[in-house]
C-alpha cells in the first residue's frame, strides 16, 4: 500500500481515501496500483460488503493523474503502458462484486471522473464538478474503457459533447444527466454516504452482486476495439508535450495540431 491511500473499516464498510489534498488528490502510479490491489482484497474479504471511495478535503474527489508523471511518457511503450495501467484499475474497480460508492466532494476530473463512473453510485456535494477537460489542458485522449463508462452513464452523444467542449458539469446538471445519483450540501454528504453504505450492507450480498453483473453485461460494449492508434496519436504528439509543459508552468497551451 501507499501512504497516499488511507483505508478504514467500519463494520462491513471499507473506505478508501485519496490522501493528497494539496495536489487535489491527483493520482500517482503507485496509488493506481494500490487501488487495484485493494479491490482484489475487498472482493476476497467476506467481512467487506460495501466499498466507499472519497478524496481528502473538500476541493476534489480526484483530479486524475499527477501531471508530473507525464514527463516520463515519451515513447510508444510509455504511452501504451500508461493507458494499460489506467484501464487495469478502472476495469477492476468496475468489476467488483461488492457495491461501490463514490463520495464526490469537490471535483471529479480526468481520471477522477472515470474512477467515479466505475463505481455503482455517486453521491456528490452541491459544489462538486465532473468532467474530463483534456482537450484544453493536456492534449491527451480518452481510452475506450473510459469513454464507454461515460457513454454508458450519460449516453454517447452527451459524452461526446462533454469531451469535445472540455467543460465541467456542475452538481445540478450532473444529477440531471446521471453523473450523480444524489446531491447534498457538503456538510450533510458524509452522513448520507454512511447511511446509504450501511443500508447496502443489510441487503442480500449475492443479489447485489447479480445486479452488478447483469448491469455490466447489458451496458458493456460488444468489443473494445484496439485503440493503440488513438492513444499514440495524442501521447506522442508535440501538442501533448506542450500541454504538459504549459500545465506545469501554469499557462495556456499553444496548440499546433501536430
């Protein structure tokens, strides 16, 4: 495990906190790998019936990958390995047999958005925002599994609109389009998440697992096509390197389309 993930257990509820509030809970590679291993552990642990994901503080659920890690993405192998790591953890989280709740207090953006979508239920604070604005920040791309999670939640046309416009959706709109199941004042969110989690622990575990599996089978795309060409067209571009530099230098990137 890593100190950047805090794990707590309360009865049959296990909670994982992304614990980098000063970095808006941006994810390191170690955090992604640790979250994958925790999903394995929780699914195997009979005492755990519900898993809650949350971010430390009130500014962000998670803000995607720590941008500094992208400085090391320079080759074909680097780009494919990065997206494989993200797909691996999203697939494992989405494939959990136990119900999962994303407690979104603040922004769920980039990888944070897709981790929240891999959860079964999303409860948001009134100031929460959702989106993947990479078209105006980094110039990278959304891999097929990430896009399919978004499209399965809000529909492919709305998903395309969100990604093309690079906009963030506020909590009210998020609830209206399905990104959030419930919206509550920030001061009441933790208590409501706890109440819902405990309610789920009182329900039949095998029935809940069956509901999750049936939903996956209905919503899963027939095939996730090979996306190497999509990934490489962005991650090996001059624009991506410019996007990363601009983000770290806190300036607007100068896109050149190459």
